[in-house]
């Protein structure tokens, strides 16, 4: 158990809908990362937050947004869902949010299926 | 061409064999990470390297910064080592300092 929690574990929804994925980091970790893992693209970095502020953005679509709250939990919002958004979404946390020095601890993931 | 290339894509071994998984990258990096993903999806960080070699139990990771190459070795492999092994790099610059770029992974199957 990494200490990172993600809810829900599974999510099935229809095209055009909006969903929210939630992540609670390990106690003491200030940084949260979001990743998308699809069969054809592999793991891709979406966005990183550090202590409530956005720090880095990756291949995140405009239909997706995220935030990190004062209690350090984070939410990833996916809207106008398309079939291609079906994937595993992972959250990871680390102490200071520097991949050059920090180990990242991954949550169990949320499997999103868009029908 | 992907920034991070792993080989082989698939690897099948017999229990007890010595295994090597390779990772090559094309950009300057601050660090390289090796991750393990078991069936069922959970991802665990195995190593973070910026130079040299690290060892943890039966796992050894090496990196050659000049050659832009890293290897993950598993000694005395066991069926419980069956998983996808993913290499990820933290690029040095271009606004990428806080990002990880991932390889496609190597699926390892160790048969008893």
C-alpha cells in the first residue's frame, strides 16, 4: 500500500458526460501528479500540483482540468468525454515534487470506461 | 521516434534466469526512474538513478549518462517478478524539469 488513495476505482459513463476523479496523497507529501495510461499511448504525464499551485502541465486536453485543495487532496475533472478518454488514470504523490530527486508513490488508479 | 525506448517489448524467462531490460533515451536528463506494474495495474517505483548503479535485493539498475542508456537486471528471477517494467526519464530542460516521460514498458513473464 503506497498510502495514496484514489476514488472511484472504476467509472463507467457515456460520451459527452463529465466525471471527477479524486486523489489523496501520502501524509506529508505536498505534490500530486496525474497520469493517463491507455493501451496505445502508455503512461503520459497530465499535470502536477505542488502545495495547491499548478507546477507543470503535460499532454492534458483542454476538456480536462485539475486542482489541488488546501488539504492537499486533488481532483481531476474530465468533461465532454469521448471514447478515446477510456483509460487508467493514476495519481502519484511525492514530498517536494521534483522528479530529479523525489520518489513518486502511485495510487491504485481509476479505470474510466466511456461508452 | 519516442524520447524513451525500451527493449525488449516482451520477455519470457524460466525461473532462476538472469534478466536484463534495456532503456535508451534521446534527451539530457536529471534522473531516470524504473517502475514496476503488476497485472491489476498498481505501479511501484523501483529505482531512481542519476548516475552509476543501485541495488535492491535481486534487482540492479545501472545508468550510463554519456551513452544515454540504462539497464534493469533481475537475478535469480521468480514468477512473482512477472510484471511490466517501465523506464521513465526526467528531462533536463525546456520546461520539462517537473515531468516524467515514459517508455512503453517491457512485459516480463517468468515461468516456473
